[in-house]
């Protein structure tokens, strides 16, 4: 019986052998996962597509492969047969949002990058812009501060102009801001990078276009989703203070060369003595010996950030809906006073089928954010915390005897400024509404869209500055902040109306020639109304109102207002053609007219053409490992309408001087004048762009990628015309400048699945260079950053070549004897530890501007991102690295030890020159009093701001739950900006702006715990 039983068990398991091939090419498929459903039992196919798996005859085998449709078969049916897997039609039909429509990704001939909304929402970033950093080649996201509410910069494929350019961001077709969007609402983002993809937007698209598509409701019962997280933020790179007694040592040593130390050794030893930290002086001031860690006293150890998003969606075949709400809050690092930011979002979308010919779509959005900080400025507060003398106490000695208990004997008191100096509040609101009527198929394959939208914005700013007075021990005033207390208020409203009509017709000839034709028109109308006012010398230091200030003095109040309005009319069209989805062609044209230009220069057409060849679709192409291969090229022209000004083709009257101040009257009469010549010849800047690229997919599209090279010319760039000053009036900008920009984008992705383990690897990198070919008057070289210089890139850094430090004054004198005529900066005090500047050419002259050399450029280059992700049995892991391969920044003089008497040194300044430390980083200590002779821009002070950063690390787990209770339950933990490798000074983040001063608000490193729930 036992033997029979064992035989029965063996009989229930059998060996299933077979082969898996491509259903179209009949080529064997390598690495196909064959798994017994509901178990961990599985194998993969070998190099010939063969498999052998032991399984129960009643089991179901699951055949899965990246890029192919999954097949399930009973094990009993699989032995000795060939399994054919067909390519996943959804992948082949993958579409990307483009201007006024969507296109199949495989049929695109322009340059477009796209990202799924889920990838963005998975990052607990402060805004969508930050979440995009490192995700797409050719898209540069720059941060400048960690302050709550600070916004990131966006640039697509480098500079298009030296003048103002702004990437056009359209959210469901309505212009908006990426920093205001709720990441949970986003379905996808498309970035249009070349002229072929952007030309449909004409004069608004010179700096590229970002198309944000929000989610829609889906058919079915109501679905409720919640995503919430809490983040703990700690500061990243920032200065470290040294003890007050060490500061005193620095100060004493810095004065040795100019008459001796500030204090003798005995008095210096009193600093930090807890039993003796002050005494009164005869001059009425305090002699202070405290030891205060200002940075520690004025900042928190960590801050909080949290986000909550909830949505409800559902619908029927006739109508679907989605409603969502979001709240975000981030607290700042400063310990006292206001320093925070919050944001609110509401979204309502309803899509209805009126009948089989007509659809109606309604989209309503509300966006609001509030930023609060000290009226003195959060960055300025940080500067005081970084540099205030440690021997100055926070509170007055014998504080109960004074009106203000805070001490301000040596410097402004940042703690008092935070708590009592006043606050600044900025609030912005946007109301967005769009209605779209779609009429379709009353003529087969014809679709007409009629839409109307309005974005209305409201903003207000209020800043009150209280007068703070600090006293000597005698009760006399020692120093005052904001001596004339004041109130500033500004309010503005604007609206942007857009009316659009498009018609789209699709047809095919002989089932091989496929056409899509788009024609449309657009009308835009914009108006801004702004008013602002300042009142000084308020009647009370605690009550701020325009009704209560000293109005007897006319200069105590200032009023201003501004009205800006413009309109644009446009006509546009697009033709798409493909032959058997093998040869692809697209042509676009947009004809724009702007009210801001003279009637004779108002209208301009912006055309583009592109073509592509899907080589892999040719019958003769039979490389089995090449799944797809496409060559493409494009050319087009775009207009830059952001620089047109407001009606300066008319002679405009002004009454303010060049400093924007109201001048005195002339013989008792107010006067008005024409400030600038009118320019009827001024017209659009035209950016002409060419792009070539290749898209590829190998090994059944497990390995995919693309490479693109582009170049663009702005041959009609607006430039200031240089005329003799005798003309006596400002000269308008003319279309006489030229700029060339060129670069490349590359991305490659691998994805695969081994049994129930899936993983993905991605890498992207891009570079952009530029040269200013022509710009009237841009020929002056000076120290530091030179933004515009003909024959050079934008934002080049110029400085001096150096050769270490002089070892002594004697060495300097000897060098001058050997090189008659050589004179360095501050010749009469040069000593050991001062910078040795190298003359260009023969060293027979005074070091000056003729010795300047180009040291680098502030523009980041070789921007890259690396993404790694994996999923296994409900667990998901995602890792994102991001960085910049090359960027140069120059140290600002304020970073040097004791550049000003009140700027205390940090721990990095301990490495200064002495006779025993001649290989130091910093020059000798000296009372510079803002003299730059050792801190002039030079190769020695150039900083390498390239970096490699762990941008994001996320580990999540989807908890298996009964579907009758909830559809999904996922928990996750995320780290953001966890560390970076960089050679820049440790007090700075590598993304900090060039020539950064001590007014640095540090970036944060964050740890987040979050929850996703769907019912």
C-alpha cells in the first residue's frame, strides 16, 4: 500500500518540456519566465528557447516575458509543444501626449521625453519640479536654496537667448506652474524639446514646452484613494562655528600685522569663562566674554514636512468623474518667528458623453500657497547666525533694567530679529476653469474640439518691519535695526483667457498611406492689475496700518501701480503621414500675431518639418536581436515672445529717473519725458533648431534607448544698440544679436523579469554648450562672472592665474627686482601668506585686467540620472542617483576668514597660512575690511561644483488585504538627498549659486514614512 501511495504521488508530477518562440518571427526567446501559478516553482528558457519544468499535471504554467503578452496553459498541455508569445499590443500602441493631441510613440519623429505620473508621485518632494530632477535628458532643474517655498529653475536644452525665456508649461492645456501642481493628480508629463514638436505652439515655445496631463475618472464604482506622508528634514552642508575663544585668537592674529592683537593673552583667556562673562566699560558699552553658539541657538535640529492627498473617482459608460484635494506643509529650520510654506490644491474633472457625436469635458482647479518669513529675510538671518561674534550674549547682562532685554552691543541680534523684527507673508491663489466640447464622427474620423479656459490669479504680499533698539549698559542707544518702522503691501490680480478651436481628420489610402491632419486657431487675452504701497514711521511699533503713520511728511509714503495687457491671435496646422508605419513625416506651422509689436512686424509664421525611418520594419531587416530601430531628423523655427516688452514701438512717457526714483520738480513744476526711443522695427526673436536622433530596442525591447544631437541658432536676438551718449536718450533693443547652442541627449533603459522578480535599470545624460556669436557692446572683460562676451559662452568666469602664496615680503621684493615693473595688488603691504598673482606675458607691469584669463563657466554640464528599481512579492525598491559632471563656481570674498571685521571664521578657516603651514588653503589672517587683494577671482578660488548625489531611496511593501475591504494598502519609507560626493567647500551645497555669500539657507536631507490606501 505504501508503495502504491508513493507511486501515486510521483504520478501527479511530470516533466514538461517545450520551446518558446516569437509569434511573428518564429525566433526562439531567451530568458522567458515559466512559473507554476501560485507557487515559487519556476524556470527560464535557455539560449535556444527550450524549457524543462517539473510540475503537477493539474498545475497552470504562466509564460511571461518583458514586451510580450503573458500566456497561461495547463501543464498537461505543455509537454513537447511550442509556445508562441505575441508582442504586447499595448506597448506597441503606447501613446505620448504632444501639442493638441497624442501620437503613438513608435511613430513620432520629433524629440519628446515623457514620464508617468506615478513616478513623480512616488517621490516626497516639495514640488513636481524637484521630483523631475535627473529623470529626463536635456531637462535641467536647478535649486538655489532650501528655504520653504523657494522655487526651482527649469531649462530645456540650454540657452535659447541671452534675454528672458520661459518654458511654456501647460496643465491640461492651460498655462500654469509646475511648482503649484499636486503630484498625485498627474497622469503624465511630456517635454517637447525640439522645434518639430514645439512649433505647433509658435512664439510661446522658444524655451521648450512641458505638457502636464492630469488624471481622469474611470468607469466603475466610486474609488477612494489616500496618499499621505510625514518627512523629517535635517540640514545638509552648512558652516560649523568655532568656539568664541578661538574666534578671539583669529582676531588677535589678524591684527598682528597692523599694530598688535585686539586683546592681550590674559584678557583673551577670559572668553568663555562661565564665572566672568561681562563687565561695564567707561564708554558706556559692555565688555563681553560670553561663548554663544549662535547657529545652535537660532536653528532647530530637524524640521517637519507633511503631505496629504485624497481623491474620489468613478463613473459609468456615459460619464466619469474625479475629485481630489491636497495639502502640503513644510516648516523651516529657523527656531523662532515665521519660516514655513503651505500649499492647497483642489481638482474637479467631469467627462460626459452627451450622445454618440458629442462629448463635454469640464475641468476646475484651485491652487493656493502661503510663504512666511522674517521681514529681515530668512537668508539674512542665517548670515547673522553664521557670523556673529560668539562672545556677544543673546540677552543683555542685567536684562531686567532695559526696555529691550536682548543684547546688540557688537552686532545685530538675529534671535531678536526673528522673534520681534516683523514678518513677511506672501499668498498666491489661482482659479482655473476649462470647458471643452468635442464633436466627433458625424463625418467619419473627423474630430472637432472647441475649448474655452480662464486662469485667474490673485496675490498679496505684506511686510511689516519693526524698529528694534539695543542699548549700552548706561541706557544709551548702541544700535538700531529698521530705524523707520514700515509697512509694505502689494496686491495684484491677473487673468489669462484662451479660446481654441481645432479640427482633426484621420484617413488612410490603400491601407498603407496613413494621414492625420490638424487645423486650429487660438485667441489669448491677458491683463495684470497691480498696486503697491509703503508707509514709514508708523505711529506704533505694534500696530501696522496705512491709517496710522506719520503722514505729515510726504516722503513717508510711496505708492505704485502697474497695468499690463496683451493679446495674441494664432492659426496653426499639422500634417502627419506614414507609409505602413515605416516611413514617417510631419509638418507643422503656426502663424502668430502679438499686440505688443508694431502692426508691420506683428505677424510671423513658425514652421517645422520632421521625418523618421523605422528601419526595423523593413522586410529585409532580419537581425533577431534588434527589436526596433528608428532614425529621425527635424528642423524648425520658434519665436521668443517673452522679450517683446509692452508696446515699446510707441513713444512712452515716464517721470522717474534712471534709478527709478521720482526726481525733484523743475522750477516748481513736475516734469515728464520720453525715456527711450520707440522701435517700430523690433520683432520676434527667431530660434532655428535642427535635431537628429536614433531610437533603438534590443533583445525583445528589454534594452531600449535613444541618442540625439541638436544645434540651434538665435539669429535675430534682441541686443542693446551701442550709440554715442550724446544721443541723450535710451536706445531700444534691436534684432541684431546672434547665439549658437548645441548639445546632445542620451538615455538607455533595461528591464527584465526572472520568475516573480522584476527589475529595471535606467541611465540618462545630456550636455549643452553655447557661444555668443554677436552682441553689440559685449566685448568688456572684467573680474568674476561675465554674462555676455562675444566669442565666448554665456556666464564665463574670469580671474587671475596664481602660483601659491608668497613665503615672505622679502621674496616679493626680490621678485620685483628680478622683474622690473611688476606690481601686485596692495603692493605696500604684501607679505608671507598673500596670493602670488601671475602676470600674463612678461612680468613687467602692474597686475590688472590685462592679466585676466578665462577660468570656467557657471553653466552645469553633463547632467545625468541613474535609476534602479525592483519588485518582488509585494516589495518594491527604487534608487535614484543624480548629478552634474562639470560646473564651476567662484568663491565670494565674504567666504574668507575675517573678510569683514564682523564676519567670524568657521571650522574650514582653521587651515590658514602661517610660516609653519605654508601649504594652507586660505591666505594669512588679516584685517581685510572688505579689501579684496587676497580674494580676487582667481584659479585658486575656483570651486568644482560637480557632484554625484543619492537623490532618492524608497522601500515599499504592498500588504495583501482582502479586496472586499480595500483595493490596495502600501506602506513605504523614503530617503531624499541623503548624501553626495563633491569637491566643493563643505559649507556649501554644490547646487548653490555662483559667487554665493554667507546668506545661505541650507538644503535638507529627508527621511519619509508614507501610506497609500485605495478603497
